[in-house]
């Protein structure tokens, strides 16, 4: 039902049109309208301009640079444009990671058109759960669910962490949980730390120091003896961030050239020992100050100072 | 094939070097003159990876879409030391073939180079230093100073062998916090180490909500930097400075006008407070822009002083050195510049790339060809120094000694987040915002155009607001119909009769201040984040006082606030006052807005009734051009219930309560947020303007009495409303509706703090398990 347009509305529309015309120019947007009075004291170049629906709807054209997409969407933060939603939804599956990320960011800020039944969010959940979809589609769906920042995505991501057949997708699901600041519906992050695939374990280690409530330090400690040197390195770094005192023995082992051939791993272990600050590591740190690798010696020098050796 | 310096010569080495003039002292002698520059050092960053003679990849703007972006990594970078006499370039990091270098700085004695490097794809960026002379083993001695699973970048030397840099290491109760507008990229904060201690002396500075980039040392001993300022509607990059111990973070320039959105990559000249840098658009220029000179010195009675004046406007302070280079994002007809450094003779060593240097480079998959040049501000000519093919030459520094800045003794050595920072003012009424910038206030008791210094005489409190980004509203997709960040009320400090106020506040976190009048309304909303270290004294002169003048207490030795001691606002994060609109985790949360509205307002303002008449609606409709389907939603004029707004679109309903949408949508529409939609019906007045309760018609309608005089109202009774509102003239509608003064204050605060729907207290926020600053262990 359409109401009779009042004079007030006509005035509003007229003003809006003028504003739209002004705002359509990237150089001279009217950035003061509708904002708190204090912003009138600031110059336009300091204030956020608002993208137009036409700019957003044009983002699927073939001659749009990624940086243009990012700019238009960022400046379209508060633009309620239902017709733009299908356009931006397609960008969730763009090959450029930042394009996917900012598209999900824009979509999650919509009041209408995204989170209703059958809409973008639900479609994304379905894509992740649909094993017949290509790996890349499921992976991108996991990325998007993380960036949507809605906890509704935790169950789907948790399930994907455990059961998706693709390690890339499982890793993306872990990253999605990290973005949601969730260790999983039933602590799936711990399971990911023991995944058979190195990339998933690495994703889980990255998440372990960035999810506020993660506390399963033992699962991280177990990885200091991982078969992958990169996993051992990341585990050592995570234990240093966590200042996990129970990991000192394992880190001492990692710090010696006899037990750890990779200098980057030894360096990470020594740094972690310095962070933890347990005097039991003193001998190991002093020994590392004679390591054959210069950067290991540098780490040992720093750790030695931290333990006041 | 790499182009070398010599390949550009048509007249031989010395001719090129002759173009460098006094730089090399090349006059046939072997050694440079004492005042000459014999060498430069710079980073080589790859953009095109070639394998087996084939182009494997080209990265044009990856990791450089915005001026504050970091994390770009393409293997094959170098740190080159170029001898200008011989043309020979040596790679200091020759043993790191997969490395990338993201910043370069030279020690004051010109014997060491400081740089940040990522050794390979599995590494993170960390701080290193290297000697400029090969050791006995024939290699440049390199020492790594920082370690760990985070990126440390933008390192510079500060006096006393301190090193200051940016890091995305996460700390404090908030844990990992990404920038709201750079999304998953964790915000870069400032940190420092020492040359001898490295990470053992690592110190983390207070946090801002958005990135800090491109640091520079200042002659007065402070560290200058560019900081992305994102506070509600503000979105730009300004210049700031702080002491090397992380205290006294303060603005340097850009708050009161600048020639473009972003000021980045600045460096101080040999004249204190005269700087050179880049002004550009925040995005789409591949971190390049127009060269600018900033003279931030105070001018008193026509005479230039040796003092910083942070309030100089664009025309007063800035001189465009490359006027044909756009300061926006449009294609440049003459290329764009990056990272200037000052040569002893006053010319600038710059990076310059010809061509558009914007998204057109992306579209054509042709990276700008950044090379090192000398820019002569007098002739406006670029003189080539070095430009390799398939790579960018950046962050060039002349290897020449410079004066060591003053050493500012560290006065802040505590890292205990339970030790408060001290915030306050000597006299909140002292301000330069009117006298220098013409800022005025209007609305409620203030006639339009009331000078701010007059209005501030009415300040009775200062509201201290913490800001936080989406990670703190766990599970919320956004904060609501507002551009404001998350907000929590730290406290409202009393302003004493002499204008002073004082409060102990949580350290490390970003906050902003609002001067409050007797009607609980904001007189002035600070549009910059401020923060303090544990134990730091951040007492200002006034409410943005003129910092070229002393700030004196009114006729006594100490202020009244200092005499009575600071108010205590050290509240744990989960206990801070927030105003969740609805859905509070604690059902008994007394600050939930919807609870108040349901109790006091809904009986008259609901789906069917609005005051004395039927509810009215306006409709926002939109056509999906792809499917041909139209969708529309009805928004009530003023329905204060928690009824979900119904959207007609494939049976969709949405959980947003009518109250929130009713109140804030009119302002959102006016801000062009409803562009492209067809609006039919009468759009109501702006019931709620985020961060501006004074101009929010809902508050005007309710009205509020003075805390000093219960007979006095913010809006004089019987006078016309500022917008078409039922009743035509102002009244005490709060009393009619049964709202207490405190309840009206609740609504005022909710609006003044940003009009958010979500906070921490109606989402899944849990504090970070570990505190890497204080060293709490699992």
C-alpha cells in the first residue's frame, strides 16, 4: 500500500536528490547530512562518504579493480540497498580473499535482505554443508561465515572442521571459528589441533592464541613433537604467547640442535622459553647462545636477558 | 632484466652522479666530500615474480589497497646499500632469497640500518638491524631483535638506542581485535624495544581502534606517526606524536584541515616541526600520493616560534610540493610519490612511480614502476637515482649522520593494567575551538551559533566513553543503525567550580570524552580517541585548549579536583555501564533500553497507536533488478515496542525491534543510507541522531530538567518544537509518560554514546583468557 506523498516527503526527496547528486561525486560528497552536529565542525575530507547504490550494483562489471570494490563497499557501510545484496553476495565467491572478506563485512551490516529465510546467510550455510559443491565454494562459504560474525555459524563451521573431506575447507572452517572467537560448538578446535593434515593443524594453532576462551594448552603442547617442522614452530610460538609453564620441558627439547634440526623451530622454542621465564630453561638458553644459526643466537640473547642470565 | 643505474646513463657514471650534485661530492676525487652523501640504503620489494623466464605472478596492489595496509608479502626482496660513486649495489640480506623488507631506517650515527623483514612465507615480520660494513666473514652482520607469531613493522630509531615500531600483537582484555574497517587485519599498535635488549625490553603502548603506521623521529625526542582515526563518522589519517615511553599521545596535525584525507610517510626536516610527507586518499593509490611540506611551527604575531602548533589549518600549514599530483584517488597525470627523506642540501630523496598509480594499474595488471629519485622542490623535477625492473625501490635513506634527538627520560615503566591512567582537565572551559576554529553549539538551551567557550561554561560533568570494535560484541554482526563503534561508559566525572575534573580510568584502552551540561546533554563530543598508560598523568589544560599557551588553574596552587583527588572509574570490563538496546545477557540488566520503553512508553506508542492517534507508517521499497521482485518494509512513525519490523520479502521477518528502527532510521535515511529506495509516506523527524541527543527530537519531546535547578528545562516549555511533533509546543512529556529524570538520562546516554543496538552485555563477549602485558599465565 502506498501512502499519498506528503509535502514533507517531497521536500525530503528533493533534498535527498540534491544530496544524492552531490554525493554521487567522489570528490565533493555531502557528508554532514543526518549526522551529529559536531561533525559539521570537521572538514569533508575527514568524514566518511557514502557510496551510492549504483556504485555497488556496478561492482560485478569486468573492469572493476579489486581496490575499487573494497573502497565502494567500505563507504557503503550503512547503505540499505536491497538490490545491492545479490550483487555483493556473488562477491563472496570472488577469487580475491580481501574482496570476499569485505563483501561479507558489508552484508553482515545489513538490516534487511541477508539474514532472513532463504537469503544470503542461509545460502552460505547450505553451501558449506553441501559436499557436492566444489572445494573452493565450501572454502569460501566458510570464510564468509567467519566474517559474518554471527554465532549462528558456529555449528556449521564446527561440523566442517571435523567432517569436511577437504583439508582446505577444514582449515577455512577453523579460521572461521577464530573469527567468531569460538573454540567450536563442542571444542572442535582441539580436534583440529590433531587433524591429519598439517594445514589444518596450523590453522588451529593460529586460532589457539586468538580465541579469547581457548584454554586447552595440553593439545598445543602435544604438537611440539609434531612431524612437521612448521607445526612444531607454531606450537612453540603459541606456547610462548600463552606463557604455558607446563610446556617448558618440551620447549627445552626443541631448543637444542641435537633434537631439532630446524633453526626456525629452535628460535621459536627459545623465544617461548624467554616468555615463560622459568629458570629451568636457563641451561638450554645459555647453550643456544652458541648455536650455529645467528638468529637462534639472537633469540637466545633475548631470552637470556628475560631470565636475567 | 634488472635495469641498473648505469643503464640510464648516456654520459657516464659521473654525469649521473653529477645530477646528484653535492650529494656525492663527485668531482673526480675518490672520497665523497665531508658534507656529501656517498651511499643510500633502501628496500627492494618485488611485485613480479619470474620463474624460468616466465612471469609467474604479478601483485599490483595486494596489501597496499589502503595507506595503512600491512602484511603484503612477495618473496625476493632485498635491502640494498648503493654506493653513489661506483654505482655498486650490495644486498645486505643476501642470505635471505625469499625475504621481503617492509621498512628501513638509519641510525643517527649512520652506522646501522634498522629494518623489518619477513624471511619467508612461514615467517612473520620482525625487527632487525645490520651494520653497514661487512664483517670478517664477508657478510653484513645482522641481528634479529623481535620474535613471535605477530608482525612487527615500521621500525624507527629513537634517541637513546630505543627502537619504536608497530605491532599487531594482541593484548588486553579484548584479546584479538581487528580494525572495524580493515576487517580481519589485527590493528597495529605502537611498541618499543631497546637495541641491546630486543624483545626482552619490549613495551606495548596504549591501544587505538585503528592502525598506526609510518613512524618518524622528531628532534624534540618524540616519535611521530600517522594514525588512522575511525570514530563514528570520522575516517581519515592524521599525524600524532608521543614520548618514546608511550606517554602523551597527542595530535600534531590534520585535525583542523589538511589537503587530503590521509597524511602518511612523514619525516622531519632539519628544522624542528617542519616536515615532509605524503598526502593522499586513504585507498586506491597504492600507498602513494602528493608530496607536501608541513610547517607546524607556531606563528606568534607574525614571527615563527620554535614550538609546535597542532591547530594550524590546511592553508596555514601545508605547501603542496607537487601540485599536479592529485590528493584524491583519480588517475595522476604525473605519477605519485612515496616515503620522502630529506637530504642534507634540502632536496628530497623520494620514491616515485610514473603513470596513473591507482586502480588503473590493477586493471591493466601493470604495477607502478616505483624507483628512487631526488625531488627538487624548486625545479619540481625528479632526478633518477635507481630503478630496477620488476620491483619497487622504497624507503630510501641517505647514509649520512644526523643530529640525535633529545632524550626524553622514560617516566612510565609499569605494565600492570590494574594501575590506572589519570585523566582530567585543569579547566574544562579553556578551549581554542571557538577562538581559532569558530566551533559553536546549538540546540536545547543554547541558541544556534553559541560559541563553544560560552557553552562550556555550562559543563558540569565529563563523560568518559570506551570504544571497542565488533570482536567485543561477539556474535553481533554490527552495532546497529549507526556508524559508531561499540561504547561503554567508563564514568562521568564531576566538573568542579574552577572547571577542573580528575578521574582514574583503565589504561591501554581507547576512549573519548564528552563535556556534559546540567541537562545531561553533550556540549562537545571529542572526535578523537585518547588513551593512557598505567600510571600516566594525562591531565589536559581544558577541552581542547590552545596548546601554544600555558594552561593555568584559576588563581590557586592546585585545582579543586586535584585537591579532592581523582574519582575512581577502574571498573572491570564486564561491569562497565553499557546500554544494550535489547536482549541483554542478564535479564535484570537495569540499563536495557527496551525494558524502559516497554514499561513507560509502549502503552501509547505501539503498532496501532501513536500518542493520541493511530500509528502512521512510511514505506521503503526496493526493486531487485535481477529478479524483478520488489520488497518493501513498513516503518512506523514511532513504535517503541519490541515488535519485530516486518519485511515483506519471501515471507521474511526480521528481529529488529520497532523501537530501534523507529528512532534511528530517519537519521539514517537522511544520511543517504536509503539511497535507491522508494520512500512513500511521511518520514518522521530525526527522533534519534547517533551521538547527538541534543538534536534528537525524541529527547526534545520528552524534555529533561536541570540537575542544578529542577524548575529549568533543556527546552523551554511552551516554545515550538524544532520539527513537526505532536503537541506543537514543548512540554514535560517525560513527566506525562512517567519517566524519571534518571530514565531520560538513560535514553540521552544511549543516544550520545552512539545509538548502538549491541554492546558487550547483550552479546557473547568473554574477556581474553591471558594477559600478555601483565604476564598472567594459564
